[in-house]
């Protein structure tokens, strides 16, 4: 049975771009007759989730039901430590004492010389071959160390269900940050495996990091889920939608007269599922939304926020049973 998930970070309110991705993930999982989980990725915000209740209220308002309890990464440190212990024991890791500034400087120097197939911004391997004495010196200086994976410059490929074939060279990415907290790529790989997630729907801004996660899955002997990276919602300036673009959350829009049904209608239309009637009227229920959803009809390019929340006229909205909408 398909297991999908939505895993927001509670660093602030969800904006309509996040909600659009959640709608797509929910539709795909439900259409396959599967379950839909919610995981709070709160490692960077501390043990007390900030905004979790608001996130869950947003999903509930749109009818995006989830199965089972909400899992919080801040409560799963032991699982991440166990995975790290396995990698350390197998000799697949090394400590890295580089600051972000030092890494940027090293990348800038490397960009001036002939280089291989490593992706832009890849870690240059500064600490990879430090001697034991050099590591001891850095520790004696009080320099904190992150833990990186020895990726070996491998090229990892996969076929994304929406984007298609992807191949990337994997750099030595961080597994545990210098403050001792598990890094995103490790945590998400461990959590997806533990929760039996086999379908990951997320924004296409994360497509380049997916080969890192697949390599880590292989080294830990974990299954690789199906990946579906979908276009983002962009602000009027063409940048990824964010709080700086104004009233972009569900509650913001509700204050402006865009209720949950209206918002869901707009989100549905943006993913190729037009709702009957006009945007301010009744919206298809969850079952109808799932039945009419087709990933092949999802627009290939990004959606702008202005277009998404623009008023729809009755004339612009298709009617009927949905068999010929959005063509």
C-alpha cells in the first residue's frame, strides 16, 4: 500500500505554495488507496514545535486528512544516532572542521582552476584527508566538528515520476551538524524508512539533493521511495514564495475573504483539477478531488502567487463532469 507524507518545518506559517504541494501529495497517496502521514521536521527550531498547531489546522481546513499520530523529528534523536553509529563503524564518515566561510572561500578558489564533474557549491573535501595529528590539533583549538559522509564522488541517478531522469555527482555532505544535531538528509532518510514512506512528493527545489539521500539509503540498506518533485509557487518577483511577499498564508487570505473552500478551489485549478462553478462557490469534496486528479495534467512550470489567488470568473471556470477541464 502506498504511504505518502507531508513534512513541513514549523519555522513559520505554511504559505499557499506549501499547501499546493500538500494537496498534490495527498491526492497521489489517496488516489493509490494509500495512507498519508504528517511529520514535523523541527530539528532546526528546537524541541518545542513552533507553528505545528497552525500547520495542522491549515491541512484540516482544506480537508487534507492524515493517518496515525504526527511524528516529530525532535523526538527521534536516538534513531539518527543509531544510523550514524553504523556509518562511523563502517568507516564511511569523517569529521569536518570547516566553517561556512572557509568552505565558500575554498569553493571560490576551486572555481578558478580546472575542475571535474562536481556540482556547483559542492563541498571541496578540505577535511577529507586530514591526518590524525591534524584532527587532534583542530580539536585542541576548540573547533567544533561536523560529520560528513565519504561519498567518493559517486554519480547517483534516479527517475523522478514527474521530472524524469536525474543524475548528479554526490559530494561529501553533512550527516551531523557541528552543534551535534542530525542534518536534514540523514533525518529524512531514516524517518522515511521507519515510517515505510514509499512516495515522496515535494518541491522541485529539492531535486538536486535527492541523489544524496538515495546514496545514503543504499549505504544504510534502506529502501528508496518513489520521488515526485513538483514545481514551486513563485512570488511576483519570480523568486520562491515567502513571507516577504505579503499575505501568502491560509489565515492571511481568509482575512481577505478567501475562505478554505475558495482556496482549495484555486489550488485544485492550479494542479489541473478544475472545480465546478466559480472559485467562490462549492468545491468538490475530497473524494471527487482525488478521483479527478491526474499527475499528467499537472502544469510543468511554476505557478505565480498572483495567478493562483486571482479572482476567477464564472466564464473562466469549466463546468460539467471535469472530463475536459483545463485543456
